[in-house]
């Protein structure tokens, strides 16, 4: 065994949980009362329901999170924002033996029930207000014909409840291992392989067998995620709405005074008459006074009921606005990739961040560079509309089911020399795009995205990578992870073209690899050229996912050395050459003063850049995959063997 590998195995074998220096806190919202988008420390959210516990004008909210620490949280309503969205206090964790596949509802007598699917059983719980605990009161077999439901909805009647269950049509999806060379999510004609899985609804009224209540068994592609009962006014007091993988909200008119008599599905529409599409993948839905709350990967959104109907019979809701929380952390969306730049020309470094939803977010610094304070994000626009890059039908190497992910990773530089900052991005597709700034230093105005070309071919590399950018002399350098899985240098020719500058190498001349394997094991590397040791030479600060293996698959970091169950780990590679002739030392993880490796949390990927924000730099800005940002003082970090 090589000495370096043996050393890391000894000191790092116990790493399994996120680790940050003692006392580190996520950057917080500097808005009034600390308001910001409501988001748990999870990749995905599921609103279980609402109830009136604390005497407010609007009900309080029960929310579960998954993709991260699983728990049920209670949010107390405190206000309604100017946008019309509800505002909640900080959450408290309630005791509950179940974390998802449930619905919380309040009965006419004020009692609060939680109904849960537990394997092949239906479990009824009663919420104890004093203990803040859901206590089991009844357990029964699921009705005949209901096997492995994914979610349930509850319609409360005077004499009991009617239940709707989300069921699979039985179609098998993609087969095989998505982390192998043999993985083929598209055939030779470019058509997605594997069956298109759909969901439908079965209903049960507490007696007899359950029955199919939707017109077909192919109602919603892939998953509904939740079913909510909603009162949409006269004749629609007992309707249902579901979420969906792709973001549509699906409405069913229920004509039955009890039980179910569902009309054919309709897509919930916006005020322009077109079907609404949730900003991110996998939204679940829950009715809330005045509209509904939807959330999937990312934060919670409120859809206000517009009180109108299309001629087709589809209900109309306003465009979504963020549900807010007081004393909130800054929220950058899931799997964020940050950069620091004076985006609005006020002399202060701001934060830009891309995320898995495919947005670019701008966090304005209203403090100082030494003591920054950031407002909640606004969406960066280009070509007159919000930037949102997503895979679409064939843009993800893991298949059609990832059509709504973007994994956008932006970097900023004055690319065309006009004195304003432009954006260059990598994303889920492996393509690289430039957004030229046609505005001013204080009022950026980006053109729509334009491909970068090398030798007339779209510049393309490994998926989900952030390009590194720097001005070296009179030239602008761009570094990506190329199709050979190596760090590769390119030089700007003009606004849309680059020329090959060759592969970057280690001190011994070997190329620098990035991925732990093929297909889904590839890419996920966030590159940043930054002079960490202040010697005048540009080093690499690198954000990684669990599966990265830098500089090679045998002795690289983090996966081969730290282990298959490790987390994304920010790395540093010192430039032992010059800026004109770069040669890099092997990567090292950042450690705290106690020698523990810094890992902000999450296996998929971790954004990391060097920065002068925070004073006494250089410092490290990193993210966890649940959307929190951490500014770590460089003097508290060690980068040694």
C-alpha cells in the first residue's frame, strides 16, 4: 500500500458525518427579521399538512424532510408576506415514529391526526400538543388491492375519512447499473430506454375493497409524491390535487359528496392559461388557506388560488412565491456551486451560486467584505428571462428521469474585456455556455446563453463541473474536466471561441484525473483557480462529490482514499510551477485546527471556492448539498499531510 493512501485510511476511516470547524454557522439572511425561503437541512421536502395549534390567524405547518436527516418539523405561522405567502417561525422537531408517506389533518373537534403508511399497514396517530408527539392509536392492514402505495390523501367526512392511494402501474424502469460502462439510458436512435413508469389512484372509504378511482392507470409520469384534498369552492369542495416528478400539479374534480367520483385529470393552470410547472423537480402538494403549498427538491412555494377556471375545467392559480421563515439561513438551493464577485458594482464582493434546479442566484452583500451580510437570493436573468438550465429529454447521462435537474455551476470574469463581469457555466449536460454582460458594472444585463466552441465543436466535458477562470497576463484561461477525465486548459480567442492549451499535469508530468469511475461516477468537480498560499501562482481550490478520485482512481481523493461512504470534500492543489507553466502538487483536504477533514455535508457534490470575503484571507466559501453556505477563515484551516 502506498504511504499516502495508508495515512489517509488511518486518520479518516471514521469519517461518515459532516464536519465543520467548531462554532461554524451557516451564513444567515440579513433581511428584516432574518426572513428567507423556508427550507429544512434536506434535499427534499414533504408538507404533511396544517393545523391550528398556536392561535394564529392562519394555521401552522407540519413538514418532513428526506435526503438528509429525517424528522417531522412543526412551523408556527407568524405573518403573511407582501407576496401573499405565509411566514413561519423557526421549526421545532416533533416526536414521530414516521417520517414520510403520511398526511396530517385537523378534525372539527380540533384534534390533530396523522395517518401513515408503514410497509403493508395503515397507522393512525394522534398529536399530543403538550408532548409535541404523534402517538399511535390504531394499526390495520392496508385494504385489499392496495400494495406498496407511495403516498396517500385524506378526505375528512363527518363519519370518518376517505383515502386515496398513489399506486404504480407496474411498468419497470431502466435496468442495469448507472455507474458502469455498459449503462445505456438511450438507444442508438437517441430514444430513452426502459419503460415509462406511471402512477394512478385507488380509493377506499374504510370498508370493502379499494378500487381504482382515476380514469386510467397512466395518470402521472414516474411519481405523484403526494395527494391533497382541497376545497376550490362550490361544486369543488372535495377535489384532489397531486404533485408530479416533472413539476406539473394535477387536478381531479371529485363529484361525490362522500367517497370518490373523479373526472379526468386536468393540469393546474397559471393566470396566462398555461399549465403551471413547479420551479424544481419532484414537488409534493398540500392545501393551505388561500391556495396550496408545493415543495420538492428545494424550498417551499405558495400558489395563491386565483378564483378562476379555464374553459377546460382546470383551476387557475397565481405563479408561485417563496414561503418564508424568520431567522432563516441563506438558502442557495440544492447542491449549490458558488462564486464571489462584485456583481452590482458597489465595491463589495457578493455571492453568485448555481444549483441543481438550474438557476443562478445573486446574494447581495449589504455589509462589508470583512464582515459580509447577505440578502436572500434573487434569480439572475439573461436574455430577458430567469436563467434556468435543465437536462430535458436527453441531457442527463443517467436518463430521462433526470430531465428536470440542471446542476448549474457558474463562474464570473470579464470575458470580453469591456469592464463588466460575464458568466461562464457548466451543467448537467457537460456543455459550457457564456452569458455576455451588455449592461454596466452597477446594472448587469446578460445576453442569452451562447455555446463556447473549440475547433468549431461545442466545448464539452464531464457533466456537473464548474469551469475555472483566470486572467493570466493578457490572456484569459479556462479549465474544465475534459472528455478524457483530465483537467484541461483552454485559452480565449474571442467571445465564443477557445483554443486548446493542453492538459494540466502533476509535478511528475502525469495528467490530473477527476472521476471515480464511468457514467454516474464521473464529473461533479467544481474547479476554482485561486492563489491560496499567496505566492503569486494560481492554485486549485476544488469542490468534489463523494465519488471523485483526484488525481487518479487508485490513490485519489476523496473516494479511493477516504472510502466509498465518505462525503464531498473540498480539496487544495498547490501550483508548484508558474502561471505560464502550471504543475500541481497532489491534492490535500482542508482540515480544522484539530486536524479533522472539512466536509460540509452531502455525497452528491460540494461547491468550494477561495475568497477574500471575511477579512484576513484567503478564506474558503463552501456549501453543503442542502443549500447552506459556510465562510471558513483561512487561518483556522490546515492543509498538510
